[in-house]
C-alpha cells in the first residue's frame, strides 16, 4: 500500500523495496565541481570504498563508479555542480538479515551549485545540539536522522548549521560539516575517531593551514572554548570554508569573518583551480 | 541516474526522492495478527504517534492510519499476517532541512506470518554485538543500520539474534527484540530509557509475568549475568516469546527452554485469543 493505493509486491518499483529506505542500509558521497572540474574525486571514491567495506556491501567496484560520476558530469554540462550518489545493499521485501542474492542499488543526482557568497562574506550563525548519532560516524551512511533533527532545530532558531556536542560537553562536528576554532593563531579541530566523519574538506583545510604556516591542534574542545575562540569556521564540500560569526547567540571575535579564516578560504581556493 | 539509466528529476518515481531513503527520516511499526485478529493495534498506533511527534513529522492523523491498517488486513484475508508500515517526512530533491510543503509518504506491506514453532520448541541461539545505535532508540525510526550490522554478524556466527551490549558491558536489548533473563524465579529486563525501544511485546511479557506471580526486576544486567542466568528469552512482535538456549556459545540452564519461559509464553498466548 503506497499512500492509499494497494498493489501486489510484484508491481512495486524496486525503490519501494530498497533496504536504504527500510534500514538506511547504504552509504553515500557528495562531491562538487569548480568551473568544470570535479574536486577531490579520488579522495571521495576512496572514502566511499571504506564506507562500503565497513558495512560489508560487496559486488560494487569503484572502477565502475568512477566513470558513472565523470560520465554524467560531462553529459550534464554543469560547470559548478553538486553530485550526490549512494549505494544500498539492494531491494527485497523487508528482511533484516538480507537475502543472499541481493544486488546493490546505485543512485546518483547532479544539479547546479551556486556559490554561497553571502555566507562566505558575512559569515553564518550556528547553534548547538546534542550529538545523538550512532557510534560509527566515520562511516558515511544513510542513517542521518539525528543530523536532520539537529539541523531542523538550528533552522528553527534562525541558524544555518547545528554544531554537535557530546555527553561530556565536547564539540564533535557540525551536523553536515567539519567545525574549527582559531585560538592564538592556531587551528583547532576534533581528532578523527569513530565519532567523526573523515571529512575531505577537513583534510584540505588542514593542508591549507599548513601551507600558510598555521599550527594545527587536533584536540577536542568545549562549547565554552568555542565561544571564547578568536574565530570559528566550518568546512563542507558544497561550500568549502565558511566563517562562523555567532555561536549559540554569542558573537565571535568582532562579529565579522576573521583574518585566519579568510586566509584559509583563500588558500583552499587554490586547491580547486 | 538510477543504476545506469539517466533521467530528469521530474521523471523519477517519488520513492527515489524519499527522505526515508536519503536520511532515514521516518518512523515505522510492525504488527501481527493471530487467527484473524490484529494484536495490540492501539498500543502500536500510540507508539507510532509518539515516534512521529518525537521527530516532528506533522500532518499525519492516526485516525487515518487505523482504517488503512484494518482495511488492508480485511482485504488481504490473511489470518496470521505481519503488517509493516512507515511514514516518512516526504519526497523532494535531497535537502537536509526539508522544504515547507513536504507531504508525508505512507507505505504499508502485509504478508503471511507462519508460526516459528521450531524456535519456540527448541529455543534459539544468540550472540552479542556492541550497541552502536544512536541515543534515541526509544524512537522507532528508519535508522536501523547498526541493528542490521548486529544481526548480520549474528547470522555469520550461526546465531538467530544479536544481543546488544553497551560501552559499560550492560545488555540493552536485542537487535530486533526485547531481551529477558530469569534468575531465581525473577524476570530481569533493562528499564525503559532513551536507549531502549518501548517494546509492545516487552509490555505484554511483563504483564504475563505479573499474571503468573513472577517478580519483575527492571534493572540493567551484564553479559556475565546473562550467561549465569537460569533462563533467557526474547520478546518480539513477529514471534512473541522465544526461549534462548545458548548465549555467546554458553549453554543456558540445561540447554532447553526453561519452565518460566514456557509459562510466560503460555500466559502470553492468552492475550492473543
């Protein structure tokens, strides 16, 4: 029964029997292009392979995914595009363990991605939310309800992103972004662990920091330390480096994007050329 | 792009744009019938309403869901049926916050449910797995990947169900069931909390215990305590009370379903008449 229409299983499109829908039994990636070039494709494919392996989805060859991504990107002809794709374990009538003959499902979407110049110029405001996520956030899975709850809460407060805080008061990361603080000229970020997504953008931001001579401190920090920071910023594929100027109502620095953040954004942009 | 077929968004069935698929942004229920009567419909509908409210899916009236469930049950004419249904926040191109005009999607499946007499007569064997789930397991959401990982691990070990163990060594519940121990004639079970699903079957098992004069102890217990228990059992909608005769390779009691478990199963059956 789909809404109020009744039909036999055989007539259902396989999307209605997708284990991605019933269980979130799949993993995904989001990529972008800058001016006609896909950014960090190999890094995303490598992470995707790790996610697939972590939840033991087999029968998917990265060598088959790569030409699908590049092929559709060429065909679409969108210079600045957002590319999303996922693989789920397959379709079958709902059954937790999963049948033996499951064939993974592949879904990819591509659309234009306008540059968010307003956010980059003025900075964004963020609010905190408890980190309710599971214990394997290093796997980029389709189980994103806690992230959705967080970002919807932020939106209600007029905020652009939710920053997740664990039981001990430490910031883990944004609901859909990596989160950084600048303190005394040092770039602070949570260390990678099972509760942190190994963000591709995070990696490039750290590289940018090294290139401009900023020391990187990979250590957990609290909301109090974030409020007291000189600058805050997030990193996310679709918008790269975005300054954060307000955190839970507290103005950060002088309320404008800081010099280190701007320098990181500028350095980051070089990677994309 | 669905597998290798490319099409515009407009031609996609809405199932491919379901927030249930991208985020697990939905909640579900599983019910059963015994001999032509749906069991505990109101209890399931009440829990479903709680789940919807917890993730703030609005625009769904339980008064509209009830006749869909009873209507399809009558139409299907399956005396012993399993009924699954879920509601997701709606379909749209992937967007975390969700658009304002989202219309929730409803999906229901019904099929025959043969009685698992073998499991009930001989008991099942179970293995443990870390409880990797999120912090709101009291919401019956579509984010079930950690449950899937657990039950797939159990299946690899030749086990029927995975029993989840938290960081401190305490058992929370089964990957798809409530878990109980009998010690000195007392029925032990984890207390309801944010890390436990308020299982309908659990409620009826506790009621059955009261009816046969068993004391109920709602307190966390460890894997060591489970192994040392006189009897172990699980409770799950699709199979009600099932004895557990082996736990992580350790034989429980004399390796046969115990007298308290059998008494609980017998008492439970009365509720279903």
